C-alpha cells in the first residue's frame, strides 16, 4: 500500500506577498511546486497569489484547492487526503511562511503519517527562525508559545510567567500577535517584564518595512518605538554568557519606524 500513496509536500509561502518567489524560495522547491496539481491551503487568496506566479497558465487552470483553516471540523480532514490515497502528490500551503507552524496544518500531517505516506517539507522562509537568528537571544534553547491571551489580565499574567521563566533558565520565548494588537501587546510587555530582560520585536521580515529592535526592557521604556500594524514576532530572553545594557535597532523609513528615538 505504501508504494501506491502519494507524497504530502509542505509548501512554504512568502512572508512578503509582493516579493518575487525566486527571492525567497530555492529553485528545487519551485520545481517541485510546479509539478503539483492538488493543494490544501489555509487561504485561497494567498494561495492563488503565490501559485499564479509560479505555475504556468495551463498548470494553474488544472490546479485544485481545498481549504483547511481553524474552522475546518476534524471529521473533514480525512477527505482532504483522498488524493494521497489515489496515488497523487499533494501540497499543503500556508497563508505565509512554513506550513504547520502557527497554522492548522499539523493535524493533516499527522493523518498522513497515519496512512504511511511520505511527508516532505520544502525549504522556505520562517519568520520565527529569522527573528530568532537576528535577535541575539539564546538560539540553543527556545520555545514558541503561539498567541498569548487576548484578555489583558491573563496576557499580563502570562508575560510575568514568561519573565520568571527566562530569568530562571535563560531560554528564549517566542510569540506572535494579530498586527492590529501589536501596540497593546508591546505595552503589556513593557509593563510586565523585568528591566533587565531582553525584548526583541521583528516586524515585516523580508518585506519593505522590515525593522527589528533587540534591547533590554529598560531601554525600550526609555526610548519608545511602536512596531505598527504589520506582521511581527516578539521574543523574550537573555544573551547567553553576556550582560548587555545596550540594544540594537535597524529599519527602513515609514510608519513602522516613525517613533524611533536615538
């Protein structure tokens, strides 16, 4: 049965939808995507935006998309793998970045493993790993916490626990937020974290408004900066083996950086 199953390919999407696919995806990944005709996608609009720029017109017309998002009931998942059972390869495509990281694709991958199908991740951008690499925080020990609570008291309580954890073990904690709530999350970070804890905010990575600031909370408080309503990654941690009291900032001009103070 195993030889008759198709392969589930995890297809990365661009972080900046306006970037050329060739700028973020390697040639081998693009070549594999061009061979696929069936896709399970988090959002049709984002999927067609990418596929329309990668597939030739005939292949695009032949492509079929099935949706898998946070509203898809669990009982609907097995049918999404019908192409694999029929021996066809299938692409799982995220809204942005790598599938199955902060999106609902993991359950489908688990089902594919249960069938005995091969699951092959294709190389592409991950905002979480890019932010971690550029943060200067501990990249040996880290955890991704997804979205924190939207309820203010619960969010501040979670940040206090994150702060205590960082001060106990030094490991980096990573979390994200819906762009229009970035300012509220940052405000709670500055209110809940200890002055010496380091906070990094990475905004619009690979995009035209890319900006990143990594500094102790005390410096964030002294030199305010707003991340704007753009995709952002928040990281809280410490610098391994180092006691730094100065942070770093880079960014392009525009709304994201208008509150920078030097």
